[in-house]
C-alpha cells in the first residue's frame, strides 16, 4: 500500500479549489483494521473476519477528486488504500469459502485500481509538463543571467551600519537644504552635500533597486526549480507506476478464482453423477432431485478421510471445511460442518471414528 509523500504540488489559488465531499481515509483504515482481521484469520475465524472487512467497504466507488494537483495526489493514495481493502475482502471471502464473493471483490479491486491509474495519469501528466517547462526556462535563465546575477548578489547584503549612517546623514542634509529658510543652515547643508556628492552614487549602488530585486528573486526561483523539478517529476512518475502495478495484482487472483470455480463445478458434476437416490443415478442437472444429490455429494466429502489426509495443514483443512460450509448452507448437514470446523480449530481429528490411512497401514 502506498504512503502519502510529503510534497506540495499546489498550482492553483485556494479560491479556485472545488469543494468535494469528504471520503474515508482508506489507507488509515487499512493500517488500523488489518491486524485484527488477520488475527481472526489466523485463529480460524474467516467468516467473522469477512463480516468485519465488509463493514469497512464503501457502498460504491467514491468520486476521484481532480480539482487540484494536491487533491488528485491525495485521492490517488486513497484509492490505493481502497484497492488494498477490496483485496483484503477478497482474501477473507476466499478463506471463508465464499469464492463467489471473493471473485466479486477482486473485480471491484480491479475497477478501483484501473480508475486510480487513469485518474492519476490525468492529474500527474500536466503537472509533469508544467515542471518540465519550468525547468527548461530555469536552465535558460541561469545560463543567460549567471554572470550579471553575481553583481546583484554582491549588492544583496546592502550597506554596512556605518555606510547606512553616512547615507542617512546625506539624506538629512539634503532635506535641510530643500526645506530650510535659514540662509546659514542652507549654506552649510550645500557645502556638506558638495563635499559628499561623490559618495551618493557609491552608497546608493550598494542597495538593490526594485527591478534588481525582482531579477534576483526570479533567479533564485529558477535555481529552486532546477532542484525541486526533478524530485517532483520523479515522485509523480512513481505514483503513476505504483497505480499501474496495483492493476497487475488483481487479474491473477481473478483467474485463479475462476479456475477454482470451474474445477469445482467439474468435481460436483462428477460427484453427483456417482450418487444414487433409491438405487438410481441422478440424471437431472437442476431441480430438487439434483439439489438432493448435490447435498449428498458434499456430505460425502465432509466424511471422506482422504480429503483431510491430503490436506495435513490446519489452514488447508479449514479452507475445505469453509467451502463445504458455503455449499451446505441451509441443509441439515450444516451443523456437522460447524462441528468439524471447531474440531480442526482445536487441533482435533476432523473425521472422528475414521482412522487416517497412514494409521491403517501401520496397523
């Protein structure tokens, strides 16, 4: 899951930012809730984990806020969190035996990831273009004004305290000369000004003019753009690649679940064909008789020792039992599935009264 980078990309004034309804902080939800959900899965309670995960999901895919580059980037990270949440729901559904739900959540994760990628691309591309142009302009400014800027940088420090005092004394005498009606004071001021007339341009030349201040400020912005531009562009390209990689997570899971469902359908068809009701095979492919035969097939799977001998791990046995829990929902055999699940949770024999094949051989 992606984490929001600390990088400001706002290019529009706040007054132009569109107001978008707040949506949940999905990355924060994933960080806060995943440990508890994973703990339930580890303890063999995937149905409870699925229930908790489903409660975190939005009723529909939220709107992607592209009102500003910053809003778009925040939305991109949030959609990545939602993709992770959908995949977590798919995982819990799969372990709970709800394969159809798992397929649905993988599909929603796929849509979320693809939406995120396209919108992230839409948001980032013009920003990358803007920064690329700004860097080109900055390179030109630095190349053309590099030498002249050195003189302005020397002036940037301004006058020393002694020079400033000297300059203010000249300004004061100039004011006296222009305003006084006292002839002797006027004469004294004129003599002072004439004596220091060569110092005036020197002292004024030590302070930047408004035009020079702008030139120096523009040059500093150009230098800053040359530093920040590559960082921002690289970060945006990383965002694009991250959302693209999230799409690749979904399709393999979708393919795997579809294969499991297809294989299961073949096993059910084969199993039902072997079932006999009142001594007669079941030829129907739907209807009450078919459903009765299917339930009998699943009940047989529940008590088939080979199913559990081939799945020695606790997690593997629970996966089988929770799928049987789904397939036998509403049937009279469901309590037997729950009993078997509880036995496996407690590291007990899932099929009591039937010895493992290995034990029979040893005997």
